[in-house]
C-alpha cells in the first residue's frame, strides 16, 4: 500500500504505544501521538512564532516560509519514532497489544533511550528521503538531532557507528521494525506535506526548531490532550490528523502561548505621565527612523536613578518590536525583589493597552510568593503518565525532578506529573515575562532545555535592567547570551545607571559579533560605541551603524534631572553591638548614626540607614530603639533586610514603597534601617540618608533615593505628601558615609564587609571622597566621570601603594571570575559544528552557576509544642502542613515563612532538619531545612559552627562559633 491507502482506517498498524496511563490502563498509539505533535508544531508556527522567528527558520533551511512550516511539522512528528524499538517492551500491558510478527522480530535488540533511538533511526530514514548526509552539519544529521533533542539535550551522532544502517538493524529491531518506522515517517511526511528538502540547516534554525518541538511534545503529552482520544481509535491516520489539527488550535489557546499585538495608545494614557521627558522624547523621535531602516539591534540607556529608564525601555521595546518583527517583552532583573517591582510596572503597561488576553508571568525562584505565581502552579499534578523516559537509570536525568512512587521504581522507571507546562519553562514562553537575569543566563549554559530558553527569548524585545549590578562572572555569561540574541536578531535594551564605559562596549561587541560583525573592526570604532551620560545608543544588527541621543536632548535632560547633594565622609570605629546595654563610645559607628538621627527623632523627617550587612542592620535597629526617644508609634522605626520571613519582608516592602513612594501617604517621621535592598528594591524618597562605606556605584544608586521625587513634587505635590521639615529643607539633600578607619585614619574594613563587595572598590571610594572637591556631587553630570575614575584600568598618581595593590588584586579577581564563568559556556554560533557542541559538557540545573557564589539554601523555623503538633508561628496558631495531601494554600503558607541563608550555614543539617515525608514529593518543599524552635526556651539551633535563631523582631539571627572554640 502507498501512503494514501495507509492513511485510511486499517491502513497502518496502530499496536505500538506512545503514551500509557498506568493508573487507568489507557494506551495511546505512537503514530497518533506523533501526529498530535506535528499538528501542534504547525499551530505554534502560526500563533506563537513571530515573523522574525519564522524568517530565521526559513532562511536557515533555504526554504520558503510555507515549506519551512511543513518541514518543522514533519520533524516534530518524528520526535518519538525511536519508541518503535525495545522501548515497547518496557510495560507489560501495552506490550501485550503488539502483534505477534513484531514480537517475533526483536532479534538481539537492546534497550536504547527513545530520543537516542529516534536520532539513530532518522539519520538513515531522512537520507533515504533525499536529505543530504555528508557530515555533522548536513541536513540529515541536524534534523535527526533536532528530533532527538526534544528531551532537552542535543546528542552526538556517529554516522558510521551507532547511526549506521547495520547498527540500527541490530539494536532497534529486525526488518519489520525498520519497515514500520519508515512507514510511520512516510505517513507523517505525507500528512504534513513536507515534500521540500532543506538545502542546509543553520545552527540558529535548528535551535529554534528544537524549542518548538519541545513545546509541541509537552503540550501533546498532557493527559487532557490525549486521554479522551485514546478511547476513539477507529480513525485512520488522515482522519486523526485532521482532528488533531482542529484540536491543536484549542490546546495552544488554552496554553496562553498565542501572540497578540498591543494597540497603539497615547504615551500619557499608557504611562500615566503628562508627557515624555527629554530623553524619552529623543527615543520617540530618533529611534523609529534608525530601527525601521535597519531592523533589530541593541540599545544601551545610561541614566540616573529615578529618571524614567523603565518608561524609556518600554517605549524602545515597542519601537524595536515593530521594526524587528517581534512581539512581547522580557524584563530581566538582578534580584527577586527588583523583579517583583518590575512585574507591577509591566503589568500596568500591558493593562493600559487593553489588549486581547496576553500572558504575563513572573519567573524566579521565589515567584511562588507573588500573586503572579498561581495556585495551580503549586498544586500537585495529574495521574502519573509514562512520559517516554526510557525505564533505566541515566545520569543525564539528574536535573529532572521526579518523585517516583516506591511501587513504581522497579527498573528505575520514572513517573512524573503531567504538569511540566506549569513550571518555569512554560512561564518563560509567555509573551510578557519578568524574570531574574539568571533565568536567561541559563540559555547560554549547556543545561537541559537551553534551546527552549533560546526560543523563549528570541521572539520579543529583551530588556536587561540594572546591568551595573551584575558581577564580572555574570556579565561574562550575559555577553555570550547577547551573542546568541544577535544571531537570532532579537532586539535588546540594556539599562544602567553606573555602568563603566568599557563594560558597556563589551556588551555591544558581544551582540554585534553574534550578528556577524568582526570584533576587530568593532574595536577599531570603539569611540562609536561610547554611550553618552545621560543618554542612549542604538547599534543595529545589520550594519553595526550607531545612533545616539542628540546633544540638545541630552543637555536638556541632564539639566532637568540635575541635583546637587552634600556628601559627608565620617570616620568611625567599627564595633558590633554585642549586648544592647553596652556603652557606645564617641566615634563609634553606632554613635555617629545616633547623632545623625537625633534631629529626626525631635523634629521629624524620613531617614534611611543603609547598612553593610544584615548583622549590622540588626545591631543598628536594636541600638536606635533604645538610644533615641521616639515620640511616635513603634512603627516609626522599621527594620528591613533579606533574612526576614518572606511574608513579613513582603509586607514591609509594600508598606515602605507606599509610605515613601511618589504619592504617599508619607508619615511625618520614619527611620528605615535596611541593607543593599535599598538600591536594588526600593523606589522611595528619603529626606536624609546615612550609609556604610560601599562602592561608589552603590553610593550613587543610594543617593538616587535622596530627594528622589523632589522635581515632580515641585511641579505638583500629591495630597498625601507634606512639605519636607524645615530643618531638612535648610540643609538640602545630604548623604553621610560612614568610613571605618583605624588609628592611623586609613580605611580598616570589617571582615564581614569584605565579603559583600570587593575591598578595592570600598577603599577607592573612601580615597576619592576624601579628596578635595568631592564633598558636593552634582548628579547626573558627574556620575560617569566618577564611575570611570574607580573602574579605570590605569593607576592615578594620587593612589597610595596599598590602593594600587588592591586595584591589581581586584583586576586579577575579575579575570579569574571571567575565566571560571567561561568554562561552561556554550560556544559561539560560528564554532558549532555538531549541535551536540551545545551540550558538550552537560550541566544539570543544580550544577549550573550564574553567579560566583553558592546558591542560597532556604530555612523554615518550626515551633514545637508539648501539647499540640508543630506550628509555623511562635504563638502556636498556624499548624505546620504535613500532608499526606498538600493543597496549593498549604504550599504557599509554608513558602511564605521561609527565608534564604548561605548554604554553608546549613551544611551540617541532618535528617532531623528535613520536612515531613509529604514534602519530599514536592519540588518546592523537598530542600527546605527546618529549624526546630522551642517557644518556651528561645535557644539557637546549632548546625555545626553556625547558630541560627529566628527572632520575632530582628529576623534570623546568626552567630558563627570560632574554629578554635570547643
């Protein structure tokens, strides 16, 4: 029979299984699952892929877009062809349905993972169908790798070894099995109409196609998609495919993957502003012409804190999307707190356009604490379904979290919930996404599903916010990611307030080399890639031509944002509080802080104390509570840091953002004691700012919170914002920097401070601020000049030998971080011969590092009572959810009481510190470390040398026992 006859009822043998529900004994034919995935791939091409992605794939195949669509459907349908192998014998019930002739033709076959079996079988099958087979980059090999990569990793192909015809016949079944695989492939090709043969397969096209295959396979593998069709198998392949195409539209719509175009609305209506500032107006006037002529590119925006960079980026994204053929926005932030704040901004932006339903997601490790992380994402999955992972142990699967039932672990079988699409991977595919930058950096590392991440980021404008906050380690990975975004012609906007010029140029070079430009030629034009401050620069991917803000607009914007503040560098002796009743001597750090805040306690005002560490913040809070006579309520003094339980930290953040935000209601008196959360999380206005010594870049960021909304309030003061106290107005904006010094008046950093930031940056900042002429700073005019003084590669003549030594050590440390970061990067696109090069040194998600330090652990204080079960609160009113069944509300309640700590602090945790058995089955709860507390005896929990105690007021208190102590 030919393919037409075989597409009819009874034409092809449907005894092979593709999906099997063990609980209900339901079997779904392999061919039908393959056709489901092919239909979904076509629907994803039509409704999820944007024009730029379709062009990228079509041009990478040397085909028209219509032909490329058919080929994508064909290859997607072939993804599970390797299940026509010994895989069928892995489950007794569906194996019993396989015909006698096939069962007798197994010969000496061996068990091979089905994705690898697909890869090996398809090399020969595609070659028979006319696909060139001439090497690692030939269409037959790369298309086989695309199909075989649907479980997240590109596999190596040995054309003359495991993928040879002789080995395939020997290992994947006899002649009947080989013929059936060929007939299945021919049927999929016939029904998808993929008669065109690609002349080539570019790396970019292969990566995007693989991402689509992954999405289509996961959508088709959901029980709700295939379970009801398993009971209606009277159809032939053609009828099933017609039905599958009709159902695919509904499935894709339910997944919230279709793209929508935001309607054009007035600037003031979208951003709730009277109009654009001078810098934003320059973007609206200049960028459309540059982008429309040359398409996608990279844009860098350098502007002061609180000057409207977010609005600038959103408008730039709109313009670039229109020019580049992309739709949507992905905002990348350095921390979870900044991501939460950006989510609110992007939500308001999307809602202001009143579009058709558009998916907006928040993606980071703690997004479960935000309302954007739905209860459905926390709920347990559906009935177990055999997902197709071959039933034997594979070390490559270590990063696939699964919780097999003990009764189902014989032979290493994996049973995972049907809810893959409820996780972070699906959230990244949404048209509008806010994520921590780490989620994007994983795309440039050889982890599973990195192709899916590339697909997710390639179809919309990517905004990298707070780029200055990234370490050299993370920036190296970001540069490789930007290289690949240049390959994929993805528009990018990078925002910063204090990014050194050379670092900014390196990011531009990375993007443009991905777009095909020689690095040497770009470096020869280095002056063309210098970003004005304040201002912006756009370099297009096609020609590397640059467009910069016009000089009058830059001058006007700088004048409108200008403010001069007084900087006082106060030498202090650093000593921890130790005991609340300890006498504080004159000249101590705590004495300086108390003196600075005395007028606030007496006369009013809103002050912020930015401490170097959490321990310093806790000491400062305890001391101020006793040292100052607070006439207001206890809420006048507020403590905010990262080691508060999540629910309390979020509540405090919300309160502070409201009270010190642009509209108030602003209290008459408030003192906030905080840490680096200030510059990374809080869009607030302070009357007075006291900061521990830190890098100049951070000080400028913190200074951005000093009289932040003064210009806006002078034009129109909201009803909830009173005038600043007279004593504050008379002094003007003032930043007091506490400089820890020794008896010789030289900088003497506490050991704990050197762990928060490079010692050189702190020493150099103190040296610079102590020089004549730096007690008054004019921002943003002096910002870039000061940043360059600190980060330059040369050594100013004014530096002492000690500072020069620290500078050399700092540069060496940065080079070491960059080298370490480079070890695991995926190669540039022009160094990829085989697609398996993208996973040459595969990492699990747990092993992949996007930051130089270990990932934090999460702890949970649990209160044990003699007369009742353990609780989450000291008073005993909130029972600890223990299962066996955990609702979404239970999971959220637990997570809201957790807090992060360095992993070294809990390295000595034992089984006694694990959660209940039911928690070990949940990926968000399994790794929590419990800290048992006795409400009647408030003693710290001892974990090796680390003592941890959750104080109701101070948050988690940590003490490390010295090594020499018993």
